[in-house]
C-alpha cells in the first residue's frame, strides 16, 4: 500500500483533534498553501506538456520537409543517372566510330574511364597483332618477278613424251 493511502486511512481512523470537526484557521491556511502548490505544479506540467506538443509538431513538420527533400533529391538523382547513361552511350558510339580498326565488341564499359581503358587495351592488342603479322610477312618474303627458266629434265618421261618435248623446243 502506498504511503499516501496509509496516511489517509490513519487520518480517517484517528479521532479529530477538534471534536466538532471544524477546521482551524491554521489547517485552512495549510490546505490553501497546499492547493496553491498543486495548482502551480499543474500549471507547470501543462506548460511542459504544451512545450512538448509544440516540439513534436515542429519535428513532424521538419520530418515532412525532409521527406519531400529526399524525394526531390531521389528524382533528381534518377534524372542525372539517365543523363549520364545517355552521355556514356553517345561517347561509346563516338569512340567506336573513331576507331574502325578495333572490333566493336572490344570497346565496352559503363563509365567513360572504363571505355577509355578498353580502347587503350584494344589499341595495344591491335598494335601487337600488327607487329606479329609484319614479322611473319618479312619471314615469308617472295622475290619479285618470275623465276628463271631452266632445261626440262627428260628423266622419267616415256619415249612419246620425250619426242613431244623435243618438238616443242624448236
């Protein structure tokens, strides 16, 4: 049992000091002072509650503004991403047109830096292949012009073929 309830039960059970149950002026003054304190406490509590309500409303308004700002930022970010994707697509098309000797599939990427890196890699591969082909071409060099004619060998020819070859030479 709380102490307040105990006090109330004691006060109600004890016989009053005043047999006529009339409050004395001192009791009335004490009760009035207590009542004033309670009124002040109530007013302070109501003021604190009003301040809290005002702060809650203020925070809710700022939260609403933040949500609107966040939504606007998200929409702006989406439009910037779309513009970036279009710019990258145009850039890759321009790079492919500027480098017709490089296969189209090798030039790829989702960002300008990636595309530039793939172009550099493709150009180094193309130059390595070109150097390799030039080296092979130098090794298998064919002399210009027709080879000199020599005498026909008659070995292994039948007599008829030998006669035909002899007639053609004249």
